[in-house]
């Protein structure tokens, strides 16, 4: 299995990579399958069946709306988030769905959008789409949204494949141990090795421009989140805080004491993370990093570095994201980045490790220090549950990103102050995350049936 950094960093929409981006992509692919089979114009009805975690928290995560938009021919990386709500309202009023944006079929929400308690065997995030003709079934497929916007269908799942990409890479690695060995043998930094691997898919110019585009999207999300105010949708009445925090920071008087400067640094990191995750909760334009639920951590740490590090430049952005991508690849290959599969340790924990590694790389850390930083960042998120209140990616998700962003910087700082040697390896921590996720009860894995999701006091 070959994973590109552009598989981990994908432009999409909120609030969830596994529950929004993945299902929209799956529905879009389903329409593509109908067109390939020359069946689109023969379709008289479409059924949507959501299973497991997609059913349990699908409404709060916008899964139902995402599937509809995918069936209408919209892709998560291209859709204008502002058209989603009016499109859904129009469909429900007319009770008609425009497949691929052009072929209208009846769609009765209560009949054709089914949220089922059953879980399918391959992954908790499962959905099935069925296209009917006037008197027969035309086509069906089952899809699994396996985290970070990655989607596999029934055939891939049955074959045990999480990804169909078998591209041969010059420096393929399946563990941190292999990654470090390759770097030492070939005298490459982690970002340099990743750049060489990425060249198997595209030119260096395309890689650098692609990552610059990802960074611009992250910056735009931060900016929009800092400018927006009001109440987040969903019914919890959670108030946006980023804009107020930003105003407070700009208006505060200078205090040159050490403790004040330290707290100010944390304020800036918190601000960037809150801004991104409030935008995510509002269904805005996002970058999976590696998921939407953890999308604020890498932008917050990178934005902080770019704003306050003297001499920071676009080359640092590329090196940061490539190094972060290497850690994300290890987490995905050897454990999971899906909250429905291993809890929030797979989302926020992985993102924290990725950000810590990226920051250590651009701060001049050695290869071993980069691995150490990632290990620290992930180790201290082990066991983190996914228990979103009301099935919304708001509480505790928004604050959790801010806390993990500061934690990533601290992990990098600790690694840079050491010599790279440490007791527990990154590989062991990733395996522990996998094993902990397997032992974790389902109610703590993005079902909103345990933890804070049931213990929060409703006023």
C-alpha cells in the first residue's frame, strides 16, 4: 500500500472527514459507477443505508446531507459549502433528487434515507447505496469510510485492501524503524525522503505547488474562523470564541514578563486551532490533517511557526508537511486515523504526533529527534476516546484541538532538548494505539453513546 502526503492532506468540507468527506466521495463514486455502466438515465429510485457509526452520529456530522450532495455530482474538494443547506431544503420540498445534477428521481427522505443500528463487518463507518429501475435493481455497492476521507468499496474491503495504490516508491517504509534506517543509509532528512517518494506520483514542481495550495487553504480557514462569530449550528448553542479571543489579544497591553509572554504564545496557538475547528463545526472549507476532527492542530502549529519564527519561508511549509505526512502514513498503515475505529487517539493523537514531527524538522532537529517528538506527541494521547456531545464535532472536539496543538509544540521542545534517544519507540506507541483501540468499547468510538456524550449536562 502506497500513501501520498496528498492522501492525508485533502481539501474538503466540515465537519468530519470520515462522516462527511468520505460519504460524499463514496456517493460521487457511486454515480460514476452508474455512468460507467450506462445506467444513470434508467434509475428510478435511489436508496441510502447508513450503518454503525455513520448511522449513530450521521445527523450531527452531516452524513445524510453529504451523501445527497455526492449523488448530485458534487465532490468534497470542489463543492461550495454554502450551497449544501439550500440544496437539501430544495430536495426535501420537491421530494426529488437530481442524480449527477441532471437526472431527476423521486426521493422521499423518510423512506430512502435509512439510519440502521446494524454494523457491517469490515469497518464501523459503512454505507450502502442501491439504484433501482422501474421494475428491477440496477446496481448496489457498499462503501467504508476508513478515516481521513479515505474510502474503499465492498470488493476492496473483502480483499483486505485499505488502498488500491500499489505505486512503487524509491524509499518505501512500513515502520518508523525502517524510515530512520533509510534516512541514515541514504543521508536524507525525513522531508527529503518523502519528497523523493512523492516524485513517484508527480514532479517536484507539482509537489511544491500542491503543498503550497494545501497551506493556502489552511490559512484561509484560519482567517475565516478568526473573522466569524455567532452560534455554531446543531442545537448545542456553542458560541464561536476565536474572533473574541483575537480581539482581546490585539487590545491587550504589552506585558514583557516571562509568564505573560509564555501565556501569549499559547493564546496564539489556541486561537489558530479554535478558528479552524469552529469553521469545521460550521461545515466550512477544510483540509483533512489527517482528519477533519483533528484538522486544527497542524495548521495551528505551522501558522504559529510561520508567524513568529524569523526567516520562516515556503520551503519550511513543504518540509513541515512532508515530515508530518510521514508520521501520518505510519499511523494509518499500522493503526488507524479513524475515531470510529480506535477513538480520538487515532485522530487528535495522530495529528499531534504529525505536528510535533513537522515542527521538529523545520527547527533543525535530527532524524532521531523528529521520531522522538512524534512519539511524545502520540504517547500522551493514548486512550483518548471519541465521545462527541450530540454527535456534533464541537464538544469536546474544538478545545481538544487547541490543547493538542500546544502539546505538539511541547513535544517538539522536549525532543529538541534531548539527543534523540528515548525509552519507547514511535513504532511501539503506534502499536499500542492500535491495541488500545481494539480493546476500547464501541461506545467510546464516535457513537456518542458513552463518555462526555452521555454525561454532559443539558440546560
